[in-house]
C-alpha cells in the first residue's frame, strides 16, 4: 500500500512516474559541478520544481535574448520548494554531497528540452556568481 524509495546512485533518476507527472531524484554528478556547466536548458511544456535534500546547490535561471544572457541565481535552502516556470532557461550547480528532488511533467527528461550553449564569457560570469553564493555559506570546493 505505502511505497517508499531510496536513491543513492549519482545522477538523475525518475522514480515515481504517474499519469502526467513524475518525481525524480538528482544526486550530484560531475556534469552539475559549476566548473563543468556550459549550457542552459529550457522546458516548453512544464514547470520544474526543485527541493534540496542535502548539500549545496545554486539554481541558475536566465533570460536569453539573442546572444545576451541575463542571469538570476538562488542558493537553495533545504526543505524549501523552488519553481522554474516553463520556458525559463535554467541549470543547477551542485556540490558533491548534494541531493535534490525534482517534480515535473512526466517524460520531460525524454522529449521536452532544448539547450542554449553559453559563451566563454557567460560561463565565467555564471561561475563567478555561483562561487560568490557558495562562499556566503562557506562551501569549500
């Protein structure tokens, strides 16, 4: 009757998929280290909800107009819900011990995403701002 799930492997794991929605756990993976992020993603059909379980993460949102990118960043607090509305470019920077819950429309990870590659200068700006947020809570990378 009651279902429970424990996800310990690194990476993205949709584990509860129902008619129209899914819950996934994202555990640190090298692609989400701020030094490795070089692009943003967008979902056109769904909002995406993030809940920090442990560790540190920075949610990166951006307005993309032509070649111009304007960032907004949020250091996530544990047990607080954050929503990225559909059609908003985003990514998430994670430290090695980080674990997140993601709620979104089912199969978003399969078919509802586009990518926007960042320039070298945009990556530098993004990394600098994420490191400032990490330093504010004494995260050592």
